[in-house]
C-alpha cells in the first residue's frame, strides 16, 4: 500500500519561485507506505508554532492524524519515518512519532544542523531517533533509500519494490 497524504497548502513567495517570480500556493504531500512488517511515512509535512514559517508561508495545515486515519493508521503504528530532506515542509511533524526511527542522509543532517536551513527543532529534538545514513540503504524488505542530491545536498528518494510494480518517491 502506497498512499499520498495531503499535509498542507503553503504560500510560495516569489523569491522562491523562479523563473516566474510570482507568489503562488502549492500543496505539500507526504507518503504512507504499509509493508508486511512496517508502517513507513515518507516526510511529515509542515509543523505548527513557528512564527517565521507562519508569516512567510501562511500554511493551511491538514492534521496528520486525519490523513493517517483515512487508512485506519494511528500515530503509534508508524515505525519508520524517511525524511527526503529537511526543509520545513518535510520534517515539521517528526516529533509526533516518538517511537519511529527517522532516516536522514548524513550530509543533509550536517547541513541542516549548521546553517539557517530549516526549523531545527522540528527534526532535532530531545528524544529523536534519527538514524543518519551515507548513501543507499535498504531499510525494510523492498524499501530502499537512494541518495539523490540535487534539490538539497543530502536529498534522498525512496524506491519501493514489489511483485506488482515498482515506485520511486522522489519528494
């Protein structure tokens, strides 16, 4: 099972939107992957309570609990989180999953911790269960993380392999 979850709509200020340089609203998604052994969430959307994010991006949030409930999944059932990268709209709800292991590329973690890159406390908090990895890695049967730098230096994609079809979530 792979399902797209609508996490928010955010204003994308013109400065972030070349080549058109006009303000626009965009959707923010996460992906739910249910395997025989794990419930995996690829990204966790935009968090709440950060004035800079709220003023600059004006997020209209969809509660993650509601999106998961559409598939009869509760927060404690999520065992693995994969952050494709650590921009604010991909890691904002990580702390809602205290028992989940969180996979992030080592390079992404280093940059996010040492620059004004994102909302640090949305991914780097007391009790986080971050597993930093370097490169490609299988994290569950048929679920592989692929280093895919470009959008950010430590970006990763998720390759889902099954007998029915293969899916690449590039986020």
